[in-house]
């Protein structure tokens, strides 16, 4: 076999990235992504250093500016980064901080003698962000001096500029523009800054974060005097089953016997609420999107403690299955804010921690504290137990419903699984197939004879269907009319429920029709049936409306005969316009119900794509319909009386009052 002449792989083929290229050519390694998410993480790296200073007691305010040109400024009132000459390293500190990866003041004594609990652990953030910037300007005040540094694309320009200052303040101000040559997207939205600063205010009690957005000219301030306790009270409002319960502790331990001992401290606040649920974990101020050790601890401890309480108080029914964490989570609002002097992050983006000691310590602490809490607060304990059991039983009912739905809606439309009175069309081309949902068996007959059997199918509605806004899912899926309709549509259902895991079977690619056409009489009963059908579609398959698959066939109100010619009018105004143009004797008939129409008339007015009138149903239309449906047929009796009193006169001509 001959070798490729261009694939010389030898000792000279091995190269290493040096200087700024270590970040600029591989930003994903440091920031987790070379896209917008990585660019956002760079902001967090700079912000982290200011937070570390404030948490050590140096400065109580951090300012952030989002500029129109997409540059960012972070300013703190800490001690100021040491940037002058370092005799021990025989280099300037600014070179170590801004130009050396894995350098900084957080490496001694596990996490550094200057920072006991540090958010910026790895000595990467400031340098990596500088390397990934089109430019970076740093201004530092410390020791009665002002220090200025300027960098462009990872290179220092002009060295360290140093001059005395009479300002008594100390601190660090860094402004940089993320480099489009490094990140594919640098347009960080305002919402990111708002979210990250609000979160940092929550877990750094008493620290003020001020955000100025140059684009909108707005200033946003975030401050929680009591940290997570104030945050939980804000979330829960007046809807909680229990008051906010606050816990804190401090301990020491190690992840393995041969590993160094480290310090852990954490605070937690929780309450139970049957309207809101939330779990958030922070470690050294970093939001743990994926949780890790704290999340595992909470799941284990809460299930163990609540299950024990249920068993001890004989609250389970005979042979009832044990609760799961999802039954607790449905009603739990909990925030943990933890700090440790050694932290094992899953990666540099700090979205999950893996410390075994942290997990074990939290699990033991929560088990013990929950047991004490239940003993000391018997009324709250009973509320929690009953709510968790209610969640569990609701989940189990939802699971039974899911199985029932799956059985009812699966299977093809063949002779063995036939939908009553459904009339199919011949073509298999979904892009042409139309399904008419018609009112009653009489309409079925005239539509069946008047249709084009090649591409138009029909299914009749036998009476009025359920109000799907009011009925629960069990009742809905016990309705043969509804399950038959869903079988014919073929795309499954979309269930909106907190227990909907595994319940949704919707797949628009399985829809058998290009158009779903609602065809009802132009009278009060017809309008009500149409509204009930729309409500069913809105609740069970809303995507079909969003994807513009649902139409209403507009039926004519009047048949106008002039000699041998027949005209159809769909409104009073249209009737008047037609009559004004006709000569000779004119006969006007109120249009009959669909079932009384001749097949030829059905084809001409309702089914012929060339002459019919179809109204596309949009999400806004359905929302307005739903609101009116709630008003006229729902439980708002006072609202209904008021509406009839004010608007009823407009609809007198549609009533059967003689």
C-alpha cells in the first residue's frame, strides 16, 4: 500500500499553542463554547473576581455597564488587583494576572490565604478573557496609585502606566470587547446580565449590584439584605403551605481518606407551596444549573425524611407505593447557598459540583434537621405530608390516564379498529388530504354525496362534545366522540400538566391531513358545536392551530334565486349587495341546515376549493373564542349576566324567540 505523500507525520509534526493562541484558537476548552454561551461565561469570570473581593469584606457594591458597541465594564471597590513588580516571581504581577493561565492569588492553603471561599478557583478567568478580547482596558486603584493597562487581541500595548492619585478609593475597573475572531456571537442580551446579577445578589446578602444598559438608558439595581431568605419570601408570596424555614451550618471533611481536609459551610431556605416549585443551588456564588452533589443530597434526604414521617403516622394506604422525589418537588421551593475551600467542579463552566464529602454532609444534615422540623412543627408536617401524598396520587392517576390514552389512540384505521361513520378518501398524499368534521348524520349524507372522494374525508359529530376546558383528562378520554376524532387525526395529544412526563404522544409528522375543516350549521347550535370543537383542539392539539392546519367552512346564510340563477350570501350586507344588482323577481330563502342542502349546493358552497370560503383559525382567534366560551358557558355567573345585559341586544336576530 502506498502512503499519501502529503501526510508526513514525524517529530516535527507535534506543535503546542503558545500565549494568547491557547485561548483564541480553542475558546471552548476554557469557556465551554465558542458561541454566545462562552462569551457570557467570560463575563462571569471577570464578575467572579469582584464578587470574591466583596465577599471577603472589601467593597459592598459592584457596577456593570452593557455598552451599545457590545463592550462590557465591571467595576468593584475592593482592594485592587496587585499589578506592580513581584520580587518572588521576578516579574510584574500584571503579567501573571492578565497574561498567564493558572496564575493568581488563590492557590495557597488549598484556596489561597487571601480568599477562603473563592468563586474564581482556577486562575484562568481574567487572563483567558483578556486573550479572547478585541481590547481590554484595566484601571486599578491601590496603595495611593492609579495603574492602567491596555491590551489588544491578547497583546499588551504600552506596558504598565502608573501615577499617584489623591483618590482614597480602591478597586478594579475592567472594560473589554469580546473578539468576534474568537466567539461566533458576542451580542450578549440584556436578560443575561439581569439574570446573573439578580442571582448574585440573592446569594451574596447585603451586596449591591448596579447594572447600566447604555442601549436602553435604564439602570437596574439588585439587592437582598437577607439573601436567600428574602428571595424565598419574594417567590412564595402569600400562597405557601408553610413559612420559610432557614438552616445553616459549617463543618469540615474530606472526599477520600488520602485527600486533604477542607471547610464547608452552607445555608438553605425552603418552604412548601402548591402553586410554585423551584430548586436552585449555588456554590461559592456560582449557580449550579445541573446541581450535582447538593441536588443528590436534597433528593435523598427529603425522600427519606418525609417517607419516614408518612410511615410513622400511618398516612400511607394499605399496599400504597412509596413516594418519589418528584412528588415532593412538585410543591417544594428550596435554595441552597454553599461554600467550600476545595471544590471539584464538573468542568470550568461551574454548572455542577462532584465533591463526595459535600453530598454526604448535606444529606446527613438535612435528614436530621427535617426530622427535628417535623417534630417541632406538627401542623406544618401534616400539611407537607398530605400535599406530597396528593401529588403522588395525582401523578399515579396521570400515569393511568397515559396508559389509557395510549391504548385508545394507537392502531391504524382498518376494519378491526374502525371509527364509527368515518368516511375516508382515496389518496394517500397527505399534502392533499382534507378532513371535514361535520354536524350530525344528516350533514354526513349531503357532504358525502357532495364531496370529491379523491381527497376529502368526513367524520360526523354525534351531538355536542364535552367542554374540554372544564373536564378532566379522564372524562375527556372516556368520550368516544373525542377519542374517535383524535384517532382520525392520527397525531396524538399534547397534555399540559405538571404530571405530563410520558403523557404527551403528539407528533405532527403523523397528522394524516393537510386541512382540518370544521363544518357546522350557521345557527346557535352550530356555533356552539364549532366553539366546543375549537376548544377541544386548543386544549388537546394546540400545535395544529399554530401550524395553520385548522379551518372553518363558512356556510351561506341566504339562498337568492333570480330566474334560473342562484346566488349565495354569507352575510346581510352581502345579501343586500347581490339583490341590488339583480333585475326581475328575486326570491330570498334563509339557508337550510347542512343536512337539508342538495349535494350540488354542498359542493359549490362548502367543499369546492375553487368556490368555497374557508376561515383560517389562528391562535389569537382561539384565545378570544376561549375567553368568550368561559364567559358564556363557564362558572362566571355575574360576568355572564353583565355581558347579556350590555351586549345581548346584538344577538336577538339569532335567537328562536318569536
